[in-house]
């Protein structure tokens, strides 16, 4: 009888797994903050600690994978909602030049390192895309702690980080479409690439048109329905449908959900919807996304070659952002100290880089070794951002006040 009870309970083991994930995320996120690091660092470690790399308690499975996909869609939707379009306009030129520098140099650097290691062109280009990302949440959290979020440098960093991600997402969409339709693109040459770009342009045009002209009216109508949490339900529906629509056009689902959030951020419901989506997604769906990343990455079997590649890519990831974004800031007439503050504030890859890496391994573009490498790069750059910002902001203050 006891054996029957155990057998029956095993079919519901996923309940224990999910409870363990949420608990561990909260505990390690708290510990990360206590030691002066962003909470995302601890969240990332949960999958590594509980997964195949260390304790081997949790393993990748279809349920966790699909819930993680919902989590990343909601995470990018929230990123879109939190984009302040009006504030960005004030520092548009500076943010644009910084973003361009933060895209071009890391992109070239990532491609160069991957090609030197013998990876084929499509994989090398994807590594370049991975280094383009900048984590808005990491930058915001660090700048807030340092009291610089509302400064000119802080606003420029935030605007450039958002623009970096938009440019990176567009490049990612092109790369994913080209890889997915490799045979077609190869047969059609430039025509195949042109068709892919047309699909991407059509998607963005439809997404923006629907978001600008139709969604606000639907939102007002939906909000009058006599049922609970209509605003939250509408936001989730739009995020999921935009994500699905993006995939139909050969664009990554995170692109669709980000654009959905961006369009709804222009409505009067922005703050309320942001709060509700955060309360809905962060206790459950987003944690599963972070844990799933650690479960897929297996550090136990990493070779010395992979470790060395991780170190090299981390150094390249840090330097190309600081130099590229710093040069962009100089073009926008920032002084040397401010340029270094802006450059260091753009270093963190955080969850955005991990999202891109996860897509790469899911689509079969990069292998698990390279995925583990990119997880290390994301963690290392995230950890490097707070001390770098503190150092250059302190140096900036000493120069200004002559101390």
C-alpha cells in the first residue's frame, strides 16, 4: 500500500519542484542583495545549484520549459511597459550615439572571438548578438542604489540600454530567420534575406499600428467588463498574442511581447498595469525562467577550453561596452569621467543576454558548452557593473569637487 502511495505521489512530483524553485529563488535573491549584488545573480544560481551542475535535484522537463517561456514573455512585456518614451526623447541623441557604440563594438568583438575559436559564421554572428545585450533592470537597480538614476548620465544609460536591446532584438530576429530558413535564404541569396527583412518590417508596422490605434480602444472596453482583474488579463492576453504573432512572422516571441509592452506604456494605464504584471509574473513565472537557464547549463562537464573561452569573452564583453559606449558618449559631448560612468553602466548583460542565449540553445544555434559560456559571461558582467559604476562615479565626484 505504501508503494502505491509513493507511486501516486510521484506523478505529482512537479508540485514539489515548483514549490522548491519559488522558495530557492526568494532565498538566494535575498542573499544576493545582502552581499551587495543584484538579486538576479542569486536567481541565476538556483538552477546551477539545484540542477545537474551541483546537487542534481532538478532537471529540465517540458513543464518547466513551457512555464519558463511564459516567464520570459512576461518579463520582456514588463520591460516594454517600463520604457519611458517621453524621458528617452530628452536624451535621444546621447542615448542613440551610446547605443550605437554599445552595439557595433561588442557585435564585432563577439564575432571575432568566436571565429578565432573556429566556430562557423552563423554561430559567430550569434555570439556577437549575445554581447550586444544590456540589462536595463541591472542598470536601473545599480543607478538607483548609487543615487544617479535621475542624473543626465543615468537617463542616458537607461535610454541607450533600451535602444541597445531593441537593436539587438532586430539583429537577433534577422539571424534567427536566416538560420531557420537557411536553405531558402541560400537558394534565393539576397532575395531570401530581403524577404526576411520585409517580413520583419511588416510585423513591426502591424504591431505598432495595432498598438497605437486599436489596443487603447480595446483596453478601455475590456476594462469595463464586470469581472476581476480585467486590466491584468488584457495585458497578459496582448503579451501572449503579440509573442505568438511575432513567431508567425519569423520574429522571436520576446520581440512581440516587448513591443506589446512598449505600445501599452503609451496609455494612461501604464503604471497600474506595470504593477499588476510584476505582481503576477515575478512570484512564479519569471523565477522558473531564471531557474530553467541554470538547469540547461551544465558546468560540471565544462572543459578547460570552455573555461578559457568564458574568461576571454567576459573581458571582451566588458571592454567593448565601456569603450564603445564611452566613445558614443564623447560624441554627445560628455566629458571623460561621465563617458566612463556611462560606459560602465552599460556593461551588465543580465537577464537580457540570458534570454538571447536561451533562444540560441533552444533553436540549436549554439551548443550547451557555448550556452554555459554565455551564462558565465552574463553573471560576470552583471557582477562587474556595480563596482565599476561605484568606482567611476566616485572618480567623477572627486574631479568635480577637487577632492
